[in-house]
C-alpha cells in the first residue's frame, strides 16, 4: 500500500498492464487527480490514465513542470486586481490589501524584498489586523524554519469566445462568480470563485468572459479541497503554481 501524496501533486506511476500485454508494465507521468476507487493521473497531453490501485507497482513524486516566474506574476497580478480590498497600498514591490477578505501582502514586483516585512507588519497592526503574507512559488526567498499556515494551488486553462455572446466583464450566479481583469503583460484573465459542483455553471461564466476578451482562466484551490480539484479537472484546468501563507511576525524573517 502506497502513501499517496495530496491530490494535484505531479507524480510518475509504474503500473501493470492487462495480462498478456507486452511490455507488462508501463508508466504515467502527470498530476494526481484521484486515488480511490481508481488512481487517475492527467498527463501533459491532457489524457487521463486510470489504474486500479493494486496494479500500481511504483510511485515517485516529481516537482511541478517549470513555469516562468513572469507567468506566475502575471496570474497573481490579475487575481489581485479582481480582489482589491477596501484599502490597498504598494510598498517596495509588495501589494498590501486590507478588507474584503484579502488581509495579506503579496510580493508582486521583482523589487520586493524580505527586508520590508517588518514595515508591512506595522501597517496591518495599525489597522487591528494580524499581518500575513501570501507568497507564490519562487517570488521571494523564504527563511529556514518558517512554516506555512495554509497552501493554495493556482490552476489555469485557456478560454475561447463563441461566435456570439453577450454579458458583463464579471458574472455572478447563485453558486459562482467570475471576474475579468488584465495582467501587466496584456493577458486578459477570468478568475473563478467556486461554489457548487456543476461544471456547466462555470463553463457558462467562462464563455461570457471569453466574449469580453479573456483568453486565460485561473481557479484557486485550497490544498485539501479534493472536491474542487475534481471539478477543476472536469473543467480542464491544469496546475500552475502554489501560493503559501505565512505570519509576518516571525523571528525567521530576521534571518533573511
């Protein structure tokens, strides 16, 4: 019995093929979608390999396929524009937001440094808010010994406009919301805020956003939300990067 990593992790599986197959074993490399009742792995071509757990003979966890840092910044810029908060401030490459459910700072510009963290913490504490940092992969070196409070996965996909469509730049249903914003590189993104499990709801929002110029979509999934990961897979989203949340008041920051 294997100790399976969390869903969304990039893995390689070696598994048995049906009796009589030549060769008897084969491999699948991609992102882990499910482990029960069958193991499902989405490969880079988009195909999904399905394997009975008892047929898996070897498992190896891989690092995610490389994504350029500039691409991570582009998605994060678009996501930040979709949730500006009640108050926001640019400070030495960091975007600080407060209110509206976004009480954390993100290092969005290449000029962001860990030396600003103490000032960021002061800014939030003056507003009676516990200071926290949301740090996407590779956007800021992290000090040793710093533990994340939680992790989110950012998944992306392309979207295309139908021949004819009408709708606003953002859309709301009883279960979900979509917001269209632009990244600094000119890409127009649509971000989905998920609730409910009907793929048709989200496809409708994506279609409306595409009609308004969106060419890429993102969806943020909490690390332990297996239901949303399954929905994201059904919608064709692929893992892009992770975002981790840290306390801004930690002695670890003094070591950077």
